[in-house]
C-alpha cells in the first residue's frame, strides 16, 4: 500500500521564509537559499507542496538561529496569513480553536488536528502532522500566535511529542 502524500500550501513554507527575510534581511535570505537550494520565487502560496519543504525551512532556522527562533517563526507565520490574521483579531480564542481543525485541512493534506476546548484551557492533538521535530516547535509558535492575535493572555506547552518522545501524536496544552 502506497504511503499517502503529505502536502501543505505554499503559504506555509513562504511564511517561514518571510520570517527569515524580515528578521535577518537579505543576507539571511541569501544564506538560506544558498544552504537549502530553496528559492521563494519558485513557491506559489496557493499551490500544494510536499510538507518536507516547510520542515526544511524550520530545520534551517533551528540549526542556524536556534529553537526559540523556530517558535517565533511559527508565531510570525500564523500572525501574518493575510486576511485570516486580520479576521482572527476580532474573534475570541475559543472560537478560533473550534475552527482550527477545519482551517488546518484547508492548508494541509496530511494528518489530523483535534481540539478539546474547556473553560480555561484547550488540548490540541495533532496526529501525523509533523515531518520532523522542528515542525513540533513551529506548531507551538503557531498556537502562541493564536493567543497573541486574539489578545488572550496564556501559555502553550507541548505535553507529548511524536519525534522527541516517540509518542503516537503531538499534544499541546493551551491555558488562558
């Protein structure tokens, strides 16, 4: 049986590449292109790409700038997704998290995102969505971005990791 393709929209790797350009300028972008062979001019926002393209960008950020920068890149990417990031500013965290699995499926063709929302916290379970450990780090940043966009004071903690701990899935606890 053939393994299912894992795809993401071009907006995902481009969001991380834009973070590189914004944070480290043309010099950082040029170094990224040199090191990875990935040219952002070749990536179109709405087209589908192998999810490893996003993982390669996250890996480059982590290896060259550190894990904290991958978290910041994930936050930046979710906060700068065009109209979505504008609309989300007027919603509360619970309504955004409720729609998160549906929104996820519009951008990714792999894995499953589940969200269990309680009064003052949510548990986000992600199955088969990370290509590597850098993806998990970036997801934490994206969830932090949701808190920031909705102006919700809170924290995000990864409680299980498919790559670092060998768990069956990745899980994040968001408390507010």
